[in-house]
């Protein structure tokens, strides 16, 4: 059950990233680019959650998950602060 939730979460963030980047390709609005990149990195983070808790239980990937999540938030914060004008 847990693995299904992890996979669906990863697929949902991937779909969001694809749709946001597709919207950026059509309209060239920078905020869509930064949001799409944020969701792309969140997809990687969710993939690491699945790998950490389901696939590789003996290896601790917690630090890598936190780094990926922090990078995603930095990308979104940069887009919100400097590119939203």
C-alpha cells in the first residue's frame, strides 16, 4: 500500500512538471519555468523517497532527499522573488 502511494506521488509531481514546462514552452513566462523546474526536482525527491523506504531499506537516503527538496524550494523561491515582476 505504501509503495503505491509513493509511486502515485512521484507520477503526480512528474505530471505537474511536464504540464508546467509545456506551458512555459508555449507562453515563455519565466515563472512557469521555475515552477516546472521545482516540480521536476520534487519528482526526483519523491523517487528518492520510494528508493529509500521501499527499494533500498538498508541504505539511508534521507540526506539526499533533503538536499533535493531544498534545491526545489530554492528554485521556486528564486522564481517567485526575481522573476515574478
